[in-house]
C-alpha cells in the first residue's frame, strides 16, 4: 500500500513537471541557415516582409542622419534573424512579441553600419508596436577618401 502511494505521488509530480515545462509559450528560434523551403520558413518570411517597413522606420530614426549621412539605412527581409517569439497573453492569445537581430546596411553601398536587437508586439487589428530597440554595436563607416 505504501509503495502504491509513493508511485502515485511520484507520477503526479512527473506529470505536473511536464505540464509546467510544456506550458511555456516562449520559443527560441534556431540560428541554423535553412537548406530547403518549408511551411515554417515561408510563414517567417511573410512576417518579415510585413514587418520590414516598421523596421526600416525605426532604423531610420536611430541611424539617419546621425550615423549614416548619405542614404537611409536598409535591411533585407532575408537578413533578419529571429531570436525569440512568445505569446504575451497565453495559449492562443493574439498578442505576440517577436525579437530579432539585424545588421542594417547604409542603403547605398550595402556596407554594414551596426547591429541591433528589436522587439515588436503584434496584436489583432493589426497593430505593430515597438517594445524595445537595443543598439548592440556600431561598425566603423569607411571614410570617403
């Protein structure tokens, strides 16, 4: 009888642990370069295409004309590395956050000008709101000699 109760309690603890682990709504995205087209890759690419105007606006606010004077900064949708996605309001909630890192270029000569980590909140409406823009690194821009 005692053995049965111990097995039952251990089973219950194991099940609760699994539920807690799998209920986490955060996904860390692999940084491996894709080698073939998939449904997930197409959905990610569609999202990046739709977010690119917001990203360019925020990069423009940060970089132009303070750092890059000739051309507004640019980033291509395929150069955006998704770092993390999560649901803000639980399972099947439609308030989501996406964090990515990018290395924008000068827009004219495709010279990398820096590295940034940006987080947006996306919700129904649709609404896209900048949550955080952290400038990680400024690259030295070549002189015009």
